[in-house]
């Protein structure tokens, strides 16, 4: 190989990667714009959908991935399917006593109570904007961060608890430590769970 050729090849390859990266960023920006267009369309198609934001975001992402951004019928159908699924989840959460934490499960709810206590769940229930849109890993991280900051200090800022906790230095400083603890916690064997009621089992089968 001619002297210097290998270096030129490496430079060319790196240049290609840079172009690819730029294109990827452009595509991501376009995807975000398209997702926002779908979210705007949802507000027009079914303004009283009562779905949590995470579910709306999922519909918007799927619409972009499946090239359905301009397919209003497909988007509307997905909204109806999601509404049906969330009605089922809400009913289960109410029957099992962990409403309004619809996106958790009874198992996780019980583990959270055992780990952080009723007061922590009441804090999230009463002062977070949408407790129905809280998922397991984020819930654990939030609760563990509150404890790391100090509950008394967090209670003093309860009216803006979300922004106070998620912008506090501890939120990022202890991220990996808390997530490591979460992975160990979620895999820990559970204590005996309450027996399932026939009504709850029937809902699960729907």
C-alpha cells in the first residue's frame, strides 16, 4: 500500500461517519417534529382522551416509525385501543388498592410501600402532576433521591416537588448508585402477595 494511503482511508471513513452522524441528527429532529405533529393531531381528533403523556408519546413514535403520520384513521384507532387498555389498567389498580398509580403493578406498589413507606407514595400521589404516568424505575429513582436529599427538605418544596428533586444535584450525582440499587431491589424475592380476587383475574384476561 502506498505510504499515506492507509491514513487517507481512515480520514475518509471518519468523514463518512461524521456525515452519517449529521444525517442521524437531522433525522432525529425531523422525527421529533413529526411526533409533535401527531400529538397536535391527537388533540384535535380526541381532545378528551384522558391518556397519560407517555402513552401519547408512544402513539406518536409508532406513527412516525410506521409512516402513519398523515393517517388520521390509524392514529384515532390507536387512541381508542389505548383508552380501552388504560380503562382496564385503571380498574385493576382501583380494585387492588394502588390507584392512581396505574402504570405500576400491585407487586411493585407493595414493594415500594415496604421500602419507602406510605408517606412517600402519598407525597407522589398528592404533589406530582400525573401519578398515573409514573413507571417503576422512575418511581424508585425519585423516591430514593428524595431520601438522599432529605424528606424534610423535600417537603418544604412539595408544591414544586418534581422540579425541585429532578433539578437537585443529587438527581444526577447519585443516578448510577440509585439505579444499581434499583436493579438489586427489583430482582429481590417478594413477600407473599395477597390472593387474587376472581374479579381481578377476570380483568387480567380481558
